[in-house]
């Protein structure tokens, strides 16, 4: 195996490790959010992203980017949440082509109830993954990340 092949394999192994950690975390979050709040991880993420915005709203295209879903998947997800009374959509007053998505008071209430479940499930999933030798370095790296406040 050449040096270039070694680098390719190292990247591939890194990606497989990251994917394994992501799958473990998402599985734990999904089970607990669904069980306790009848929310999927994607639904929780949409509510959370919107709730962190000034005015609790974003354009649909911005939301799709923020939650890393296609435009069509985001539209379907927002429609489901809108049917449940957790989100609403409306036209932008200054650009009639723009559609905003906003968290309703019911959505804010459900998010507030679900956030502790999400946070504890995330912490537990990371703690469990940190016990596995193949995932521990990545979990440690995540713990050392800091993000600038907006």
C-alpha cells in the first residue's frame, strides 16, 4: 500500500467512525424523543433551529440549509409540523416569493418539554460512545470544540 493509499484509507476510516458515532447518537435521540414527545430527530431539529432565531422564523430555503435536508424534504417536514399546529408558514411582506416558517406557541411549548429529553439523551449517547475505544477519541474531540456565541 502506498502513502497515498494510506491517506485514503485513513480518511475512509475516519468517515466510518464519524458515521458510526452519528448513527448511535441519532438512534438514541430518535427513540427517546419519539417515546416521550412523539417527535422525530428531524422534527425536533426544525423546532430547535427556528426557536433560536430572532422572531422564531426563517425562510424555507434557510431552514433547509440549517437542518441539512433537501428543499422538498424540508417542505414535507414543515407541512407535518404545521398540521400538528407546531409551525406556521406565511409570505414575506417585502418579498412575496419568500415563505417564512415560524414556531407557534404550541411548538415552543413542545420544544421546551422535549429539550431536556434531547439533552440528556445526547449526553448519555456520548458517554456510552466514549466508553468504546474506537469512538472515544472522536467523542473527546467533540467535547473540546467551542463555538462563538452569536
